[in-house]
C-alpha cells in the first residue's frame, strides 16, 4: 500500500471545522452569491464506487476551518480556504495542500472541500469536467462545505459557466485534468495518475488580486497553483 507525501503548509493557521448555520464567508472570489442550480444532467452511468468517504468532523465557529486529512492510501483530500480562514498575512485564499506527491499510473480518489461562497469568471470551457473517471464529478452541495448539512447531490459532467468558484486544472501536453468546483461544496472524483514527473496545476477562476483577478494568490505557488510530483 502506497501513501501520498504532502507538504503541510501553515497548519497552525487552520483550526477546527466550520459551523454551517453561523458561517459568513469572507469571499475570496466574486462576492456573496448563491450558487446557481446545475444546468446539466448527469450521465446515465454513475462512477464506479470511486466516491471518496469524507472524514467526519464536527464544525465549530467560523471563520476558522480544519481541512480534511491530507493523506490516505490512494486518496487525496484538499480544502479551499477563504483568506480569513487561512489567516495568511498576505490575505490570499488557498488550496491545502498546494504541492503534493502521488504514485505513478495509479487510480487516485480525490475530495475537494470548498469553503468559498462566491463565484468567479473562468475561461470558456473550463466549466466542463475533463480527465476524470467517466468524465464526471460528484457534487455534494453543502452549506459551508459541511457534508452533514448537504442540501443536494449530483453527478455531473459540467457546471453552469457562472457557477464556478475555483478549478483544479492541469493543462500540460502529457496530462490534462479539469475539475470545476462550485461554492460551498465538496467535489469528489477519481483520475489515473500519469508517468513519473512534475506536473503544474492552476486554478483558472479569477480569484486573485488586481483588476484581472490573476495576481496575488493566482501567481503564488501553493495558493491557487502548485505542483503534483508523480513518482
């Protein structure tokens, strides 16, 4: 059994869970907007038992949040924190972890828990799922990312273009993956890792600083971009 090695950043800045009923997120991307209903229907086939079991956690008071455990055998968990939750001096939202290591040619099950409540502009087509098992993701639309408070669940191949808070995207010539993530949700999916090497990922939702939204966190390694090391 192989385990992922994750670089744990700013662990002290991330405290115990978020209270679904009392959470008021500091918006990292696009303001306090309700996520639109899904505009697409799921494929007939449901992904084969690739859903990732979320670790149990009892939410406490906002704005702090505890990421899901980062490692497990062939499982990878991410948490997207708002700038207030992350508590970073530069005020950036961030993925935790940003840089990580996975085994080559292995089916990996992923869960991304998003505490951001706003949407952002994305490039045309980046609302579509690319490179996952069956070309789909499972969306657990839950208040403040708390699965116990989930309001609906859907298996989809794309999101509405205006309903994306962040993306998890690889665009290299040898490996392509795109997962659009709606606000206040947990997204589950699986993909097969490529050959050994280093692969850059990037969030393509304009959730950074500046007029374009492409400064700050978007250009800072380990925040809205990072490296997947495959070995």
